[in-house]
C-alpha cells in the first residue's frame, strides 16, 4: 500500500481534514507552550530534576492509561463525542493550573491534563486516518503532522517568552484560550465513516480487546524512538544552561522547521518507493543527533542537532503512523491509533522520568548517551519485528 502511486482523484485536502488540522494545531500549541515551562514552574515550587522529569512523564503516562479505552470508544461510539470530551477535560485542567501552589497539586492536575490529551489526540489522529486516501496515507499523515510541527516551532519559544517577560498566570491563561478555541472548532467536525464488508453490511467493532495487535510492531519501534524524545523536549533548556548556551528557544524553532519541510516530502516518497528505504536511515539519523548532542557546547552545534534529529524523527514517525493504519482492519482504526499513541506517550513519559533520573545522578552527558542507545534499540526492533512485514 505504501508503494502505490497516488491516483489523481485521491484528494487529501477537504473541509473536514482542514478542520481536523486546525483543532490539532490549537491543541498542540497549547501543550507545547506548557511542555518546557511546567518543569520550570515546578522548580519554583521546590522541585528537582527528577520531579521536573516526572512533570512531563505523568502527563504522558496518564494518557497511556486512557488511550486504549478511548480508542475502543472511538470505534464504538463515534469520533466527535470523544474529541469534544477530551478537549473539554484538557481545557479545564489548564484553567486549574492557576490554582496549583504545591508540587502534589501540580502533579495531580498534570495527570488529569494527560487524560484530556489522550482522548482528544487519539480522536484527531483517527479522524485524519479516516479521511486520508489510502494510496496517499504516508503523505497525508505527514501533512497531519504539520499541525504539531508548526505548534512545536511556536509553542516552546512562546511559553518561555511569557515566563521570562510576563508571568505563569498569563502563560496558563494563554494556553487555556487556545484550548477553548480548539473546543469550539471540535463542534464543527461532524462526520462518521461506518465500516462495511463487501456485501455492504456494517462491521461491528470488536469489544473487549484493548490494543490492536497489528499495530504493535510499528508501535514498538516508535516506543524506543520516543524514549529519546522525552530527553530532547524536557531537558534541552537545562542542558543548554549547563553548557552556557543562551537563546536555546530557537532550537525548537529550527527543529520544527525541519519537520515542517521534511514530513510531506518524505511521506510522498515513502508512498511511492516504499517504507523500507527510509525507516532505518531515519533511525540512524536520530542516533547520530544524540551522539552529537553529547559534544554540543555552542548554539550552532545545538541547532545542527535540531536539524539532524528533525530529519530523523520527521522521517520515522509519520511513516510508522501510516503503517499502523495500513496494517490494521478499518473497523479497528481507533484502537490501532490508540495503540500507536500509547507507545508514543509511554516512550516520552518513561524517557523523561528515566533520563531525568540519569541526569540527576550521573549528568547530562550520560543522559544523552543513554538516549543514543535507545535509538539503536529502535533499529534492532525494526529489523526484528517490522522489516519483514513490509513489501519489497
């Protein structure tokens, strides 16, 4: 499927897909504003590196716990209801951050925030996979990833700017406004795609099965990739400060611009020439970036890391996402997307917690060295469990 030439009539862009991108962008922008700043806020309450890493980890791990359940609800109850519910929880938790004056309260709210994140992003990912033509799936998921990519280029820098020149209260209010706009946009996405067999009979979703087994091999590869991602997004500001590098917010912008330019192009090439030619090189680029980060001591070197890591992650993640959809039955698409998202959240969450512990006990050099090992383990998982499933 990933090698088929796109048919002229297989159009990706339509009103529904555009609305999905807008809602996804607003959610990701809100989330990325808080991702590098909440650990800093936790430090103002007396947190150390381990607790700061847990601030990221508990968000991801709470999403892990609810994604399979919401994935099955997407297949059984429909997409729109779960999207609205998830965005609503997401919004309420952000508003409540203004009332968090202790680490325990902040961690509890972060857990609730992750529940909303897990529901809403599983819904938007499934919706996108519904409306993207199968023969342009890798390309389409690359476009879908643009929403998070642009948000990634703006969110961390915007959040850090608000913290430096305004206040945490203004930061939380701004993030809540974005989530409120996403909630409003969710009401305008109104479609359902009933899955039918060859005779036109609706296929009922499978009950009682939490994860989709066909999605596990690509999800396993993604898990080890995102173990490294947790260290990138959580500790780059701390590591840059340790190295005496200023204006590190531009790292996220460069990284995101590489993703923005690379995702659709690489996705189109993967649809045409096959995923095999891109996955292993993409994983190796991620490992190379992490090894380079060990030696980074100037802003240009940090930015080079952003370029190399962005090329690698921008290659691997959307292709794996497209494979998850292609390998799964249509009536299990919600569960398949949930399985994939669980791997991503679990990798980011465990990566942030584990690498935060390593940074505290051994230092940042050992932390990023461990991250490079995780990337190489992803390559092992790819050849062991996924490579043989792909067409030549």
